[in-house]
C-alpha cells in the first residue's frame, strides 16, 4: 500500500505535470468543494427551519395530549395513574380546558379561545411563560399572572383593542337556555400579561387564564378537556442517533401510553400538525437529493480527469506491469488520486459550511417576510448531518474514481512499450 500511495502523491504534487491535467485537478477539487459546501449549508438551513418550527409547535402544544373528543376526562385519577406507572418517562403533567368567549372593549368585540391552565405546572409543559413580552421580565411560572380573574392575551389582540397591562375587559359567556335567543353573561377580567408566540393563530385568537377561573365562568366543577404531557429525553450516543431514527422518544412514549389508556385519545404534537411536519421533512430530504446532484456532476469531472491521467501515464503503467506490479496496486494508485481530491475537497467544503452556519446561527442578519414562522433565516448544525453529507460525498467520489481506474487492466504492455 505504501508504494501506490507514494506514486499517487507524486502524480498529484509533481510541479512539472501537464497543464491540462493540473487545470482539471483544480476544476475537480473546486467542483466537489462547492457541491459539498452548497449541500451542507442548505441542509443546515433546512434543519434550522425544521428545528425552530418544531420548537415553537412543541412548546405550545407540549409533547403529547390526552383527551376524549366531546367528553370531559377525570384528570385526578389519570394523573395518579401516570405518576405511578410512568414516573421515569413523564417529566411534567398539566390539565387545561379550552372555551370560546367574546371580549368586549370600547364597543368593539372579537371572539377568542380562552384556555384555562394550571399556573403551577403550565410552564413545565409549554413555552407560553417564556413568550410573555409584557411585563418585560418573563416569569418562571404563571402563578403571579393568573390569579382570580386575571388573563394574558396575544399581542395582536392587545393591539386591536388597545390593551395594556392592567386594562379591564368584559368577557361575554353564552348561557345555557331553552329559548331561541342566545343569552350572554358578562364577566370582568384584567389583562396582566401579553404574549408573542410568533404564530398568527395564537397571537390573534388565544388568551390564557387560570383553570379555576375558566371553570367558574362556565359552571364546570369536574373534569378537564385535555391533559398535557412532557417526556424525559433518553440519553443516546452518536451511533444510536444516526442509526435509530425511525421513532423518537416522543412517539415511542405516546405509543406506550395508548396501550395503557385504551379508552382515551392520545396524540403527539406532530400528529396535531401533520401537514406542517410532513412538508418540513419532505423539503429537507428533497433539497438533499437535489443538491446532491451538484456533487454528482462535480464527481463526473473526476472521471474525465482520471481518464486523461491514465491515458497520459500509459507508459508508466506498462512499466509498472512489466516490473511485476499487480493490476490491483496499479488500480489503487488512481483510486488514491481521486479519493485524495474528493476527501480534501469535501473536508474543506464541510468546514466552510460549518463556519457559514455558525455565523448564521450566531448573528441572524437575514430577515424573512411574515409568511414564514420565523423572523430570521435559521441555521442549526447537527454532527450526524455532517457525517451523512461526508459519507455521501465520499461514496459518489469513490464510484467516479473506480470507473476509470478499472481501465488500467486493459492497457497492453507490449503495445505500449513498442509504440511509446
């Protein structure tokens, strides 16, 4: 192996080699470098979109929800069961109810979903406490903000009704009646917080209050609409992360809960937003395969380079064969030439992509329009993505190198030595 490596290195570094071959080596090197850089940077950005949007959705909806469509569920007994049987898998549990109300402020009305939550535990299953912009200091929990008839609302609702901290509003709640008319009961509420999640459906249509307050508004004493759960993330090494990606810990725990609570509906947060999750995954994989074609095209230049190199070194190959060097060793020489170019170009391309991804993540300066879920171009780097791109580039480079290197077997020793 030492002799083929020595010869391959001399062929690459020989200063007086043919200018055409030297130029082709540079073209191959730059082509693979640019292809790897483009592929890696695109995956960093698409991975950033996926992670940021997942964090937003996952923070709002918790890891999983337990509910029974059209019915109330007994949260007290269910919590006892979960704390007993799933104490290691479940990190936090919180109950909630969701109702519709009409808010009235200065003769302007709008319909809102008001979610009654448990102030002590809601911050453990959702990120709503961290999304509160007013008051300026985000609370660690919601106990101080959701007392009595206090509520927190989205910033777009606050802007529409000119609401600030301490503003008083009227909540109009429909009363059950047998008449053809709809009777509305008025209830005073005080705004104690304004949140900005960054999602239109929440910032413009949702408000949060304590669970006891919402139950009191609608004369409901027992049961809740849903129970939110967050799970403990199991520790996995790098190999497990790469090769065991079929199901994540949220999906696995959700399936386990379904088996133990057959009478209830249990959905993970991904199942609540299937279209969004599928579109992000499809975009990520589609961009990988499309941009991998850039690397494939660059690798095709390697075929041309090695055919030229083999044609130019026909006499050397014939001499090597005449001296008894095996065909396998001669083939290895040209394989090493191609793989050295591929390896160096891919490593530098990945390094440049890592630098670009670091700056995009550290200094998000590219603004995005409101149609996206994020304000700035996101970038998230994962080691397994770098490994996948590196392996894919090396495999493409190997096949592009292997095809012309096989041609060395067809070189006729006698004919080359006689003619050249």
